[in-house]
C-alpha cells in the first residue's frame, strides 16, 4: 500500500457511508472497488464496481458498515481522497475530492493527476 501507517487511504463522508452500506446490503456485495482507468477528456476516469470477493492486494477501508476496496494500481492516485455522495434536483452520485488531481473536465468525471513525483503523501505530523 502507498500510504502513511495508521492513516486510512481514503475517507468517506457520512452520506457516502450510508449509500455504500445500502448498496452492499441490497445485493449482498462485499463492498465497492474504486480505481482509475484511462479515458475521458482529461485523460483518466474513476471506476466503481461491486465486489463479491475481496482481492488480497486490495487496500480495504471500512467505516460503519461501508467498505471500499482500492485496486492496487490506483492506490497511489487515490491516497487522501474523500468520497462523498451528493443528491441534487438533477442528479445523485458519488463525488471524489482528490488532492492528487491537477485538472478535471467541466463535469468532474474525467481527471488528470499530478506528476508521480508530486503524489508522495505528506505527513501532517510535525
């Protein structure tokens, strides 16, 4: 795992926790796997998939019954990300607040990450 010992790779807002727990309970899934893939107008896109079996290489984050797994190749890009679930008049969905993003398209679905040299997590301990 690409991270700081004792610090979760990602955090979830209470709204995201409730929605993930609902999705897990609905069909008996083990959680949601988040990752990134090439695509979109900015170069990369987030992915979310239901998980029926946890991979030994996944980073697992569980809070109040909500479980997300981070795909191995995405761990360094997602470290420090806050996952939220927002509902508006026109849409509802997961939102990622990721400190590793350098640029995003207007819809926020496509992202460009900072250079790898800039992705090293900074410890807040001082």
